[in-house]
C-alpha cells in the first residue's frame, strides 16, 4: 500500500483559512481586516521611512504611519489619547458600514431591475406598433415583414411576447433579421394566454395583433386560448385587427369564434398544401408568389380609384403605367379577380392591383400603345392528364392528394412512394373519377428506390419530409437526402426534374440542392406573409381567399408565345391586352436566360406598360387566371372543403367597418 505523503504547511494553512471563512460573516470580516492591515500598515511604514520630510523621532514617525493608514482605510486621523484614537476607529468603521450598506442596497436594486429588464417584464409604451404573440419558425418571417411595414413610421416598433427568455429571442431575431432600419424590436417574456402578460405589450394601442402557433402538439389549443385572452382584455369587438393561424383544421371554427368579428384565422397546413400543388403545376411559381406577397418591391394592394369609376376592367387595365389590375373588391367586401373585360367598376368598389406602392401613377395617353399585329390568335390550350410523383408522407399529404384529385384533368395519375411506417393508412387513398392513385412502399432517400422509377416520365415531383417528433427533431434532413438523390440522377442523365420540396426550417433553404427546375417551399412562410399583409390591410383577406383557394383566381406562368409572337418587339401593355383576350390578367414576366438561374427566381412584377422588349419563345408571363371550372365538393358547396380563410366575418364584408390604423384599403 502506498504511503500517504504528509501535508505541507501551505496546505494546512489553506485548510485553516477555508475552515475559518466557512464559520460566519464575522470571521470573513475579521480575515478581511487582517488582510487589509497586513498590506496597509507595512506600505504606510515604508512611505513614512522613505519620506525625506518625515520627522526624526520614532514616536512622530509612528504617528505619521497611523495617520497614513487611517486615511487609507477611511478611519479618520484623530491623534492624542488612545481612547480618542479608538473612538475615531469606531466612527470610521460605522461610516464604512453605512456606506457599504448603501452601496449594497443600490447595487442589489439595480441588479434586480436589470434582471427584470433582462427577463422582459417591463411594459411597452408604444402606439401604432405591431404585436406578435407566440414563437415558432414563422416568427422570423412575420417579424421581418412587420419591420418592413413599420419602417416608414416615425417611431416604428414590433413587440414579441412568448414563453422564452427575452434576451435569447432578441439575439435570434437580430441574427436572422440583421438591420431593422430604425424599427425597434422589443421582446417580452410571458405566456400569451395570460391577460396580465398581454398588458405588457399595450395591445389596445397596437396597430395589429398577430398570433402564431408553436411547434408542439398543444400549439392549436394555445392559439385558441390566446385569442380568448385577447377577447377578455379588449372585448369582443374592440381593439385592433387580429390575425392568427392554426396548424390543424379541426381548430379553425373554435379559433374564429374566439377571434371575434375583427379576427381572421388561417390554416397553415392547408395553405402549405395549396402552394405545393400550385408550384408543382407551374415551375417557378413558388418564388413568384413569395415576391408577390412580401413587402419588398411590387405586391398586391387594394386602392381607391375614383377616377376609374364607371370604366370597364379592360380600360382600367391599361390606365396605370406601373400597376397591373387583377380585379375588384366590391362594396360588399367580396373579391372579384379576373373579371370579364366589360365589367364596370361600381360605386364603393375598390381596385386590386399589383404595384410597388399604394398610389400608382396614371399613364399618359401617348405611351404604352397596344400593337394588335403582334398578338397571336387565341387558341384553346392543350389540357392533358398529368402524372405526379409524391415522395414521402406527412400530415399535409392527404390535403395534397385531395387537392390533386379535385382539380386534376380526367385520367391523371398520382403515385405515392413512402416508407411503410410513414405511408398512408388503409383507406386514406381513394380512387377518384379524375385521378388514379397508387402507393408504393420504399425509402425515398435511397438512390436505388428512385432508379427503379421512370422519374422523367412525371410532370412534377413533390418531396415531403416526415412530421417532427421525439425521434425526428430535424425532419428536413430526410428531405435534403431525397433532394441529393434526385440531384445525383439529374447529373447522371443531364436532364432536369421539376421538383418541389417542402421544408420546415427556413435555415434549410440555403442547404437544399435544388436543380434549375426545382423549388422549395418553407412550411409556414407563405402563411406568415399572408398574415402580415392582412394585418396591414384588412381588405386583403378576401383577396387572398380568392387568390389561394382553388375556387378563385389562380397564379400561373404561361409561355410568352401565347400572348406575343416570338421574336417581335412589343410593350408590356400589349401583353396585358393580349392576356385580357384569354380572360387573364398579366402581372409580370420572366425573361429566358438560357437556364443560368433557377426558374424559382427572376420574375419581374408590375413592369412599366410602356416598357418594350423583344419577346422570346422561352419567356414566361405571370398571370392571374380564372379557374376553368369550380372544383367539386362532397358537401355540394362550390367552395370545396378546407378553404384558406373560411367564411369571412361580417366586419370583413362591410366596407364601413372600423378601419385599422394606417391601413391603405380602409
């Protein structure tokens, strides 16, 4: 057995010192006094003995040492009898104790206040600000759009309330958003379902209130509880407009009732499914739709146009130089997109346009002339059955299958490839008169599974990731693996696949290996953009209901040769007039660049009507097109199940309802 070494003197002294400190506060003060005297007295003695002007006698020098030490320790400098010196030391200690106590109280108070500020418990005293309640990946897009909307205000502010540390939220928002252009972004910690916590954000004085669902299973119920908390705090019909979103359609009815007449509730899952289906049918549409909805560049506006009263829609379409008309918002609050050319604008109607601002300038009569000689004769478009491949399965997959089944051409095919544990359950895939559905078990992330299929025989490929869960904290990983396998096949064959991928995290978008005909849709991003636009302009609710729901107008990228003869120079006004002959509204175009960029980028919205260019056969025109026929509904309603916003509240239909502060359309 190894013999233990004896403890050193230093170790024993350290042990005695630590044991003494652990006894009490008095022992700590005693050691502090001893340490101070050990340093102060020798240094004071050295100062006196090295001073040429110091007294010669020992008693005088000791008295000088006392005075120097007393001044250093702030004990006074009284000399004389020992009793007087002890009283001086006593008073000095009392003064030191009082000052130390005062400093401690002030330090503790400031620390508590700073901790309270760090925890985000102070009241936000703003007016006309935007309030975001809840936290998820949607917050970054939503706060970014609110910052853009508040940038023109004198004291713009966006307040966020969630059950997270306020400093962490502020740091994450600052990292993602970067510069906020003078708009204050303040974060507060608290439960959005607690009315007391809501008062921290002064919701009654806000311009708009937005409620986002979280990422957990209780997110939908939390949205309903938050809306009820706002209702109890502001009243059923008072306060600013409320825009919320849920992830489960089963909670839509309850959320609308809780939101009240001034609330609009969207369905994230249904919106994502609709965008995936539209992007699959029209490659490049996902990026164009993002550009159309965000607040950068040209976007949708609802404007009052008294100068257009009584004019036909065809006349109005060519009236503005840098705005493209797409329809009317009637006096009754109903959106009428892609109306007939002879439809006239009535009293109380407002104009729906795509423009860079809400006050587009009128064109002069001599510009933007329409050249009828370059317009091709309208011919019926080829409408053939489609073949779609769905890779993967999640909660949105049944919505996608339902949308494809209700809107596809007769004889269309849908093939689903998924793992057995992720795939559709028995009876979830039903045969439809228009579409044939087939399910194949396999691993979509493996190249071997994809090689056994005729991938290039499909019109579009939709890649889905699994739902997040305890074992799948990052569902985008499987989607990225699927995209890598598809990209490898594209490189081997030298052919491009029209792929649309669904991602759940916006950070995965920069990592996705997308081909020239591929696009990615971030789940919840479109919903956030729609929420932001509705919060700024309440009349946009009806417009988006028609634009994104299957029964209303639909965005499409058409070949430019449908509107202008290839190789001929023509103004964009000519394209607009030609699109009207097809019953469509042209709102932008994408010039052919020989495949240098992805189809998901490069769409130019609302160009000048007088802009002339030589149109190539490979150019595309972005149009808002009326549906060929209303989709069928099992309930017999022409609307079909799962509309984007559902039945709008009466306050959205009545143009005389109280406007949101600063909203353009009201």
